[in-house]
C-alpha cells in the first residue's frame, strides 16, 4: 500500500545528500506536513508540524512510513 498524506498520494525522490525529499504524486509539489512520528533532517520539529520549505527525511524514515521511491510507480 502506498502512503497517503490525508487524501494525496506521496513519494520520495533522493536529493544530492542521499536523503528523501517528499513530494505529492498529483503535482510534484513539496509535502509540508506528514502525519507520522518522524523528524525531518536537521529539524527539531516532527513532520506533524508545518515545514514551509518541504519535508526531507532520511531514506530509512521514508521507508518506515511506507513512502515509495519515485521509481516504484
């Protein structure tokens, strides 16, 4: 099952640092909040809070939430 953030399906794309940039499938825009117990890379606030620049997770955190890589579509 692919992870859905509220009603929109999301995926991740690896950035140059090897972390997972979380994006919406529908329009490729950055996801700014996820209902999950993870912390974005370099943040002291969980992903449950609004991150206006978008959410970047470790790949292992993205996988633990069931967020697929862009190649898995």
